C-alpha cells in the first residue's frame, strides 16, 4: 500500500533542503544531477540524449504499451529491457520445484510428487500445476549452485566485495532515474509496497537496499518502506484507499500545492522542473493498480489461496506464510507496471518463507509447498501470461531463485535442510532462449552433473540482457569495480 508524506519535520519545521536530499533520487527524478552523471554529457558524444534518455521500456504508446527499439543509440549500452528479480527468500528446494528425481529413493525424491509439463520428458514438483502448462515459455537451470548454505541475500548482492544490490550496479550505468519519465531505474518491492500492514521483510540476513561501496544515489527506491524520511520518500495513502485512484491523485495534488507554497518547485532548474512534472503525471500512475482491468487483478491475486484459518499455528513463520499469500501476486503485477513504464531493475521479495526444516519455525516440505509454492505457481504463471499477452516477453526478464537449495535427504520430520551445492533457478523472457532445461543434476539431486552455473554467471546473464557490457566499459565515469562486478561470469550457455 502506498502512502504519501507531504512534509519533512525537524524541530517542528519543514525543510526544503531535506526534501531535495531525501533518498538521493527522491521519487526517481527530483534531483537529476546524479541521473546525468555518467551520461552527462550526453551531448558530448556518448549518444544518449539528456532530454529523452534511452529508448527504454518506459516509452509508451498511446495505448499504454511499451515501445522502443531493442538497440540503444551509438554509444548507449542500454538495451530496451528490464529485469524483475523474484527472490525466493529462505532457500527453495530443487526437488519440490523443478527437479523432482522421482526415480530416487523415497527419502530423496520430491515429497510432493511430480507433474508432467509441456516439455517432453520434463516434470516439475506437483505443486506447480499452472507453471507446468507454461514450461515451454520459460527455462529452468538444474545445475545452478549458490556456493554455500547460508541464509543471506547473495543472489541480490552478488559475490563481489562491492556488496551492492544488483539493481544498483545497473543504475550506476543507467543513472538513478529515467530522464524522460522520472521513473527510478532501481526499485525494491517489499510486501508493504502493496499492503500497509504486511509484515516487514526479514532484514537480519542482508540489506536489500545496500549499495556497498557505491553512492547511495543508486540505492533502490522502496515504496511503502519504514525507512526514515530523510533516507526514503514514501508514497503512502491511508488504509483502505489503495484502490481509490482519486485519493492517490489528491495526495499528489496536496504535495504539489505544498511545494508551490514553499516556492521550492519554482526554484528548480530546467531538468528538475521537468522531472517534477513528469513525476506527477507518470510515476504515480505507475504505482496505481486500480488502473488495471479488475479481471487481471483477480488473476494475479494470491490472497484467496491461503486464508489465515488454514495456517497451522504450530510454526512461528505463520505470519510470513500469510504475508506471502496476501501480497505476492500484487507485487508482481506492480513490478510489471513499473517495468512497462521505465524501471530497469525491480527486486521483489516477500519474506523468509522457503525455509522448510519442519521444526518449531518452519513447516515440512508437503505443507510448506502448499503454503508457499501454491501462491508462487499462481503469481508467476499470471505474470507470464500477462507479459505474453502484452507482447513484452523480449522486453522483461524474470529471474526466480533463492540463496540456496535443499538437502538431498528429507529429514526425520519431513523437512529439508540447508544446501549450497545445488539450487533451483527459473528465467523467463528478456530475449533469452526459452522452453528448455539447462544443465543436469546428479542422481541424488545434490550436485551439478554438468557444468556448474554460478551466481557470477547469473549476474552476467542478467547484465547481458540489460546492456552491451562491452560498450558499458567505454562509458566515462563508470567505476571499474562496477564493470568487473558485472562481467566476471559468463552468460549462461544455451540461454543467450
């Protein structure tokens, strides 16, 4: 749920300086100095126009669909693509998702059985009934390994000492916001982005908003977060008014009136003034889910899949399970809207839910996949169908993985424990080759049986989809550390 704070207080007074500094990029464009840092001199030979920006997914036709070429102008490394990284926090099992191993002994094979897919000879865990019917539309990797079984967010932060959100690496090259729309290029959607009272994401295992050694100007914009207002400008509406578009616009108008009263807007320079106006017209509309067809909203909605009464109270993660079901579908719908309108990298995560030890905190595999896998199957399949219908499958790349996989042996209580040697990975769209299974796993599903796909390779694949890395190396002002971080691995063989 989105809320809007119309002022910043310090000692009982509102301060324009705080407003201009908030979040480095504020709502993605009030301060365009950093936006044009690398492309500054768009007029100086790198081929990017500072007024229009790159021909990204955010340029829309009259009908609201994204338009634009797949190629940037000469010197512009950015492709006409966006990435949505759905982080499966907690570590999903490879067996109960995309590699059931039903020929293995009972203590190894999928506890939920298998289901045939549209790919000949390929089965998934039986929870993924909708995804099985769409298997020809995406690809899975069965030889992906994250390297250790630690709870953290390493796929988001990568394995580089920079310790920066992957979207921040992208923004370091693309700029924090789109000059032509004021849309942030790097966004993180937590449950509170669509539901004000949703339980917060567990942050003890890593900072999703971290930029490491990079400037805070490339930190992800986090709508609806609980951060201090001096760190993040929030767009909030009172509870119950999320679907009231008029209330959303009224809140924006109130903010604009306050800005006018403070004479702050009039003091903006040319680009800032334009960004402010575009912000009002475009960015807030992008966050307004009520603009979608109610039937599409219903298709995405995962909330009915897990009524609170169905959750066994014996596990402490009860609230996390409920939050996941309540928000995941809407988070993915919002992510699609943002990519359609120019966001370059959107991180989506619910909470710490894929940890299925069958202990005091977590459900066993069979129950856990019902609680967690069913909403995932529903939301991701809705996303794929939606993107396909809009003709955006080459423009948006969806990546789904967690920080690790699960042990080849089911424990005595019916759960699986931490395992870093193999993990599930799904990729859809982004101009990659779909409808295939990449790599093989060992007979017990615990190790790659073909060339290991590493996180460095995943990062390289994502960045290859987003940009021409070779051209990015030539841009003035881009940190060599960033270039090293995005080019250490090799794009996944068979996908590119």
